[in-house]
C-alpha cells in the first residue's frame, strides 16, 4: 500500500518535504533512469563557438568518437556558460545530415556534380594553380618590378583559424599571388 | 548588440543593473532598444552629423576633459596656414583634385616647429617619401593602412599652443569645423528631436571625466558606409575629448562580426597587409627593404621598430635563404600597386582577367552586395575551389542561381570547373580564434573530421607541399620564393595533419637560442630572430601555448588575464597608460587601472601596463632617441608617431583630416550642411552589372538598410542548413512601418517586391512600429526599410537574397562597401519571374535615367558578346 501510494507524485508532494512539487516529489522511476549525454560522455573537450566574435566558451562531449553534445563552458569569463541560439545549435552544425563529406567536381560546361578522389582533386588543383600562376605572371608593371601573378585570387571566411590564415598568406605570397582577401574586408 | 552579439550583451545588462545608462542609437527598434534606457532612432546614414553634434556640445559647453586633452592629444598642435576647411569650401577640404577624385594631403600638415623635415633622421628620404605618396595611385592603395596602424609619418614636430587659444590650433580648427552641428541641425539632418539629442548629450558628458567613463559600441553599422572610417573617427574624437580612451569602462568597442574576423585582420588574408598590420610592399614605394622601412627611420613609437618586425617575418618565411646580403629575401615578396581588393577582383573576373579562385569558408554570392555581379564573376573563371561544410550557393551558382531562371546564365555556357572540397568544422581541428577583444582562444580538437573533410591548415599545407614537389629543381627565378619557403611543419595522424601549435609557435617567433621569444621587444633587425606576426609575439612565451590557458573566470579578478591571451603582451585595455594622469597617478580612485608605483620604480595595476614597465612618467626623450625611446613618459598613445591621440589627422585618412557629414551615395535627402552631396572620394565600380540608383530620384524613393538576426549567421551557410535555426527564423522578410505600408498598400504577412537598379527581390512583409518614418524639419518624410540578409535559394529555409538588391560603392580608405544604406522602391505582390524580371528592372533603370543593365553571355559586356563570343540576347 505504502509503495503504491509512494508512486503517486501528489501523495509525495502532500506528505513529503517538497510541498511545491518541484523537486523530489516530481521525480519518477523513469526520471531516475534518465542520464544526460554529458554524464556518459567519454571525454569533454574545451572549445570556442564558431559563429560570432563574442567567443563564447564551449564544452564538447564525445562518446564513441562522436560528438553527442555541445554546451556552454561555465569557466569562460566571457560567456559564463551561456550560449545564444546559434551557439546552442552548433552540435547540429557539426553533425548535420546535409554536410558534404565527399569531394564534388563539376567539369567545364557540366550539368551535374561528379565524384572525385581527394588525392586526385589535390593534384588537379595544384596543376591549375601553376597554370593560372603562369598565365597571370608579371615580372614588371609600369616599369617597376612586381614579381607577381594576377591569375588567381582567394577569399577567406571569418571562421578561419589564425594558423590557417597564416599558412594561406605565406603560401600565396610565395606563389606571387596578391589578390588575397577575407570577409574581414566586407 | 543584443541581436548580433547576444551573449556579450549580458555585460551591458549587468552594467544597467549596476546603474549604467544604456542608450541605443539605431534607425530600427531592436532587442537592444528594448533593454536600453533610451532609444534614438535616426535617419540611416547620418551618424557623423549626430556625433558631430555631440562634439560641438562638448566644445561649446566646455565639457571636455581638459588635463587629458592638453596632455594626451594633438589639440595644441598648430595646423598649416595653407589648410582650408570643408566649412569654407562647400564640403571639400583644401587639396582636392577633381580629376582623380582624390586629395593631396600636403596642406593638411602641421605648422612645423622648425623648417620642414629637420625633425627627421633622414630629411632627404622623408622628402622623397612625401613626393611618392603624392602620386594619386599610391594614395588609392590604402595609404592609411599602408602606413601600418601607427599612422603615416608626420614630416616634423608641430608648433604648439598649450592654451589652445591660437586660431590654428587643432582645438580651434575642430571647434570651427563642428560649429554648425547644432541640435537644430542634428534635427534637420538626422531627424532626431533636440530633446532626445540633448538627453544623450547630457548622459554622455555627465558620465565622462575623472570619476566616470562612457563606452561606445559599434559594428558594421558604422563600417559599411561610403564614409565608414570617418564614422569611427568622429566617435574617436568625441571619446578622446571626453577622456574616455585607455580607461576602464571607456573606449570604442568594435564588435567584429564573426568568430575570428579579428584574427583574419591581424594575421590578414588581405591584399594590402602582411601579418601584424605591416603593409604589403608597394611596387613604386618599396623597391628595397630600406625603402620599405624608410618611414620608420625617424619615427617615434613602436612602429619605429618596423625593420625588426619585417626582417623577422622574412626570416620566418624564408629561413636560411633570407640573408643580410639579399635584403632578407625582401624581393621574394610580390608587390601591389593599386586597389586589388575583393570587389575589383570580381570586376576583373567578369572581364576574364582572373583564371582561378579559392573560396575558403566564404559565400560571396549571398554575403556580398550585388549577388548577380558576384555570380557573373564566378561564371567567367577557369576554375573555382570552394571549401565549406555544405554545398553553399557560391558552389552551385552554375545550375541553381537566379540568373539561370532569367536566362542570363546556363550550365552549358559556363566553363568554370568547380571543386567542392569538404571542410572540417571547428570541433574537428585545433587552432586559435581571435575574438572581438583581441583575445586568442585555443580550441582543442574533439573528433576527427568525417570522410574527405579536412582542415584548411591541411589543405594549404599539402597544396604547398605538392606545388613545391612539382617545382623541385626548377631554375626559374620566379619559383625561388616557393622553393625557399620554410614549409617543413611536422605532420601527424593518418591524415598527415600539420601541427597547428607548431604554426602558432612560428607566429610567436623564435630567438637566436632557438627558443620561443617572449614578445616583440626581443625581435631584432639583424636576422637573428624570426617571427610570423609581431603583434602576436608572446602567445607562445616560455614555450607555453598561452592562448590555451583556461583558468576559470570565477577564480580571477575582473580583468581575467589568465583566460586565453590578448595581443599585444596580453593587455586587455589598449593605451591603458591613459588611465593615469601625466604624473602617473590614477585620475580617480574609482577609475584606477594602471599607475606608476614610485617606490617600486615601475608601472603596475590590474592589467599589463601598455607602456615599458620602468619608463618614468617624467621621462623626456633625449635628443636623437628613436622608436619607443622617443615617446615621453606622459605620452600614452605609444603606437602613434608622436605618442598623442589625433583629434585631427594631418595625413593618412584619404577623405579628409576631419569627419564631415555627407549623404550616402544613394540618398533621398539633399545634404543640408554642404553643397557637396556625397563623399567626393567614393570609389565606384562601373558596369552593366553594377548600376547606381541616382540620389533624390522619385523612382527609388525609400531608404533601405540590411542587418543580421540572432538566429542566423551571415550568408546562412552555417544556419539556414540547420533545422533549429531555420525553425526559429523560417523565412526572408522586410520590416516596414505602418505608414509606409499604408502608402504602398503593403499587407502584413503577404509578399512585397523591392526594386533597385541591380535587380528586384521579393520578401514577406512585416509591418511594425519598430521601423519609423523620419520627419525632417523641411517637412520631408523619409521612409526606411529593414532587411535581414541571410537568405538565398539553398538550405532548409530559403528566400530571395537581400544583398542582390544592393550595389557596390566603396569607402576609399577601407574599400568596404556601403551596404548599410541604399535606396529602393517597394510595391505589393511577388516579383516577375524569368526573363520578365529583366524587363521589369530595365524599365526602372530607364525611368530613373540610368544606363542599361543588360549583359551578354555569362554577364559579360553585350558588345564583347556580339563580337564573336555568342550572345544570349
Ligand atoms: S554563442 Fe552566440 S554570442 Fe556566443 S559566440 Fe556563439 S554566436 Fe556569439
């Protein structure tokens, strides 16, 4: 009898130490059985939100080498654990079913995407870079030495890491490419 | 701020809870306005008039912070007799060249203390430098930025009048310049009633001074204008007059838009900059390393060490191949000689001048103004590489864009070869983002990227490796820079991922002992040190990745110096020497931040002092001192050549030494202050794909602005593809006032069509009092339309693209487009489809007296198309 009544939340609320029914009284067996993904994760990695420039701290929960949850990092003095709708949606960003994870290729005048092996794509791009570089090469312009190519250009986004921007600028400059831009101009 | 930097806004709310007054100046009522104590809706594009009004209020009522202004700014400097102000020339400053639409800045200089150039170490060199800089082409190449953030060299020390009474002191020039920016004029230009203006003026001035500070916060709402740099100049002048720079709770906070947009400026993938705001070498100005460093030779301040920064960068890039004999491989650097910025590139693409293009996490056909022009650019390439998470519109332009529907583009005519290379997300790679307060935060990697997805570090490292393998053994001198490049980063894992920490260490710099340097003060110009980005030097001090520090905020004080690492030298407030008075004492107990400790003989405080630790406040530079040693102990602005904040810019800002109100390039209002309607130095890019709406045209009678929503991210590639965010903001809409809705018969929840000389787009109508018509004193009513710009045809939530409506005109200082204000027509109903859309827009162009916008195949000039390349028409 006691057990049966105990299973009834209102009874627990009326007789127990939780008269408002917001704590222990409202808990059921099912609730007890629920464990958050953050508790069962294999590891937690500290990261930073990829959307805006506030730079909120994130904690990324990983189980079986899959990202199972991304939450705000309460340690961050910037964000104190908070994330806005975009930051809160970042798990769906990294696990999106429409993310493209295979190289896609569209040939000149083509009407369809085609498959392409990653390594082949890298070598094809390298060929084209060398060719564009040659086509647009200028030793001089207006009588002054310029040592550059006008054959290729680049536009980066504002989610590039500093290390990535650095390698890009270094490599492009060494190629002689100067038309290098970023969202930072926009 | 509440909309676009929502979690950052918690600190504004905290400040409000502690008694701060929050003022929101914005044409729209937003979530920020809802929290603010006062919302001031002003006519879009008139902020200089508004801020200029505040400057006048401060000057006329003697409310400026006198000790601060006299000691720390150039207020006392005398301006040359030859200078003529915009007030006297109908809106133009002296030195205007109407042929090139540029200024010769020589008349803006100070009156020298002694004959010109005698203050310089190298008078001949400085004179030559001046001459070169007067070349109109060099002026166009970002002279402001080309000089680095230290500003351009000033020819000589100015004469000073510490009483500020001489009529040619900067102080008096400033006072005269803004004398007509009265509350009534603010009402006339901005449509802000004098009561509201005076309320702002009172709150701002009451909260500035020894005991209190006021902060200003802006974002692209200020930069994306044809006078964007001048907007920020106006605010800087105001904040400097009020003594609000370099002090806690003060400053001007530029809220950058995206995760590492600050980093992308510091370690720039920008055509005119090298890492750390060093200028990209210019063909005419920088023929040798000596030329390149000439402007720093006699310069005070930390830019005086430019040679050490540059030689260390060259050593980082070209290692042993960079020697004293070959100018440290300075000639391995390619040269710029004009405006090579993003929009010029698109024009060049349409004209067939560019073969290949890399888009690395950027979606220009949606995120840039004038999507149609951008798509035409892509359609005329030989090849395009797109690196992203999803198939964004810039990758699918060849078979899905609006121009396919109009018949202007077709897959069968587009030769562009497209490689879509999947990218790793932020969780699948490690590295640093620099957030908006110059703070670098290291991200640890959580998991491996899926499938072919790779980091951009991987992509560029391996692309470089392959290129170098291809060219190995080449004797062509043009291949030397690639072959000599230091490119031996250790790789790890099955994917051969290069080590981001190793790259960060190279950015930090390495000393002669092979150990990471502790900061840029250790850098040398003799080739014994290397450093990839001098301002980031220190991020790897003590061989420790300082950006990965994560001591919880609750265990630290208000400055939280042990969370991440801020450049330079982990300083959280720049120019914080100004938080103390000239003697080094805090201006007040309440605003104590950094001060001189006489007993210890050093600067101390809650932040890293922005000054050499042991330089006394009474230090006077000896004759012949250079670089930081030439900056006095009471000159806090250590990056400026004179250690002072510039109320007036004697050089370096290409559209005038003082901010002046001009109407936007597309305006429905006549300039009430000057005969000159718009900024005379605006950069235009002309072609059938980029027509401009004439100002004051009844065909385009409404003002339009664009903005972001909390729930979406720029061009939408990272938000329109996600279900939660798409559910929160499911479709493209425009905000209009009830008055405009009544005027044009627009119905809430139904479609409206917006038209410009670029194209026409449709959106759902949101009738709201958050948008207010502005009533000017003249009786003119200005209707303003707001559009979020996140949408396009792909993803879960789709719609027309707001940016397709906008044209491209540029701020001449920054080459940033004016897309925060333009004009358009709006009418009820959906837009025409297919070729009818072209007819419809062409009709508008005709009625507005604008040239045709018709194009030939792939957006090329119709003439070129007729001359044998086949035509679509
Ligand atoms: S959670 Fe929101 S506010 Fe924080 S960084 Fe991400 S986008 Fe910005």
